[in-house]
């Protein structure tokens, strides 16, 4: 691939160093697949799909004739033939999948395999071709995840397992000096981060207070800020409470409001809706004074700001093609049909057999790849909803985002969750590698980082928004360690020689008094004794 190629689907930097780094990353990917002992035929099938996407971009689209007799065909038939050969399908099926919304298998004829187009202009044909490329890439990625999960899974029963959730973090292009606002893809990442922050808030701030209240333990929390990520999460994903799909009242009641994702989903169902109508509805629902601290309209065209991370990370969004991208193009679904009908065994076997969703396997595009084959997780309500509600409404791309995140959060709730917070020391952190592709230090990057090592206001805003200090303060003021009274008496009753048949709370108090434990380090509740982490009462 040449750096000067003007490719619609694949971009490659013209900088030689970045091209070398990309080549090194590719080699690491190949080595990782070999380390996992994934079959070479399966890997070859993945590379063939990716190569086909590249040649589809080179094939392009052209329009023959005009009026009712107009026909669409590939502008570069030789590139289209190479793509068809890589996928193991005929030119007729490839052309039908790319240009016919009804799906592959339609007619076509001639050496360039033109097909009757349901679209009325070349732009829509390009959109259809791009949708096919998106579908092929999505299915290739799902196959990679399935192959990795198959390689690391074991049939043996495990006592415990570790799940690592590593997300891209908050996306804020404007903070890095980019003129363009955040995209719909950035909104999805930021929504996931807000849900993870809400889980952290509940785990470290809400749940401990509830346990203290249940055990009648009073904690002095005066002066602690009362911030909550819930309102912004509700603005994004609040489900409609009524049966009316569209509402134009300016004074909507609270239960009539629906989240941004639901608004996008509803707008995508109407052919005449566009980004302007979506923004109008968004500010109809959330343009009042009550929500000004969460959502703000901008002077720029089709722009608004969401106050992420408790208002410490305002993100400027540019609504460009959001409604269009919320609609699933029929050509996306044509991709899996092409792959299943492939004459190349290394491709078809990835989508027919043990890895396919129909056989109870684990390839499932648009969901949490890998969870479909885990029966215990499929019993979780939110994950089951992601395979039923979103599955019934196949075209709802935005609702699949919500249900997928629901599944991730519900899975994490059932684990002993540990949170790792990563903070940026500079706005441009991570954009430039400290080392070149050959492993030598990158002098320019090291020099720029040494000149401005830490952006203190940026770091403070991240710490404040993540509520780490509030969690640490509550941990220090509270009594995070707890043991049931019955268990405490059983373990430490011999230290005081008390009668364990009496009231458990009195017995526990006698044990602690006999061992001269400072009363300030513990609290005795109706069912548990709670102590401070440093007191080590429960660690005798």
C-alpha cells in the first residue's frame, strides 16, 4: 500500500517513522496470534477479509447511463475481482451485496458485474459500499475475539477468574487542540466511562454509607461534596416512560423525557429526520434551566457540550451524520452472508460451525464478544436483555450500545471489583511515543514532555471528577472492615473466656474490652462489628 493512496477506508501516514511503527505493531499482532496457537488457516482467513476491504475501497463506484436505465458498477473492476477472490465469492454476489439493499444473490451480468441499483445517486452507492466494508470489518473483529476466547478458555471448572476491563477513557478532541468536535463514536466511549464512574460512585460512596446506616454506625461526612454522575447518565440513556414515540410539547413532564440514545434511535426510524431534527428534540427535552449544568448549546453549527465527569470535563460534540450512522444499513448484514457462502474454507469455517452464533458459539457482532457462549452470564438479566430486546430490534444500533454497557456493568457488579484510575499529566499525553519504532528514544517527544511535565490544573480536575479523594476520605473516616458478630465470637471468644451463649453484641464488647482495644477504632452493630483498616482487630 502506498502512502499517497487516497483510500476511502484505510489511512496510512506519510511519515516514514509512523509507517515503521505500524509495521512493527502488525508483526506484534502476528506474534500474539502465534503465541495463542491459533490455526494458521483461521489467521489467513482474517487477513483475507481485511485485504478484501482494502481492494473494495480501490474498486470504487461509478454510474453508467442516466435516468431509469442507470446502473451502478465498480469503477475499478480488477480491484473488485481481487476483493471477490479474497472473499471466495462471485462478482455477481459481491456486486449485489454492495449495491442492492435486498442482499446478495441478485442478478447482474457482464464482465464488470453491474447491478440494478435501488439508490438514486452515486453518494448513496458509496454509502452502501462503505456499509459493506463496515460489516466485513465487524465480522472479522468478532472472529478474532472468538478465536482468542477459544484459545484461552478451558473446559475445567475454575474456582475463581479475573476479568480485566480496559477502556479507551474519556475522549475530548478539543482539549488536544483539534478544531473538530467529538464524534458519535466518542460519545459511545464517554458513555461507557460515565457508567463505570457511576459504578465506582456506588461501590465506594453509596454502598458503604448504606452498610453504615444498616449497622447504625454514624459517620461524620460534613463538608464532603455531594456530586453524582447519575444525572448525566440519565440524560444519555433514560428510557421512555410512556408509549408515545414522538413528542413535540415544549413543557415535557419528567417521565416524558428520554435519553439521548433513545432520541437518536427514534429519529433513525423516520426517513425524513436528520441531525437538525435530532438536535431540536434534544433541546426540547433538556434545554430548560434545570439541565443547563449538564447540556449546553454552542454557537457553532450542530454543536453542543456535555459536562462529563461531574462537570470537570466538558466535551464539545459536533453532530455530523449522527442520525445516518444510527441507522443500520442493509449492506452491513450482507457481509456475514457473503462470509458464510465463501468458497474459501479458511473464511467460511469461521462463520459456520462451532464459532457461529447460531450454533451457540461466541461470534456475535455488535454485542459483548465472548459472552454469548457463557451460559452463566446469559442468565444475568441485563445481558439477557441485550440478546432479546436489542436482538428483536436488530436495526437499533444505539440501543445495542446501551444494552451492551448494561451487560458489562452487571457483570462487574458480580465481582470483587478493583478500580484503577489513569490520569493524563498533559492534554497531549499519549499522542507521541517516547520511543521510535526501532526502540531508540524519541528526542522531540522527550524534550516536549520535559518542558511541561505536569499540567497541575488538568490533573486536579481529573482527580476531582473521578471522586477518588471523596472515596479515600470516607474510607479514612469510616470503618471499612467488617466481621459478623457470630464469626467474631467464634474466632476470638477464647481471648476473654466469655460465655458465647449470651447476646452476641455484648459478648463482642467484652472480648474487645478484655483485650484493651481502643473504642475509637471500631463500632458494634446489630449484626456486624466494623473496624478501621489500620486497627487490625479482625487480623488477630
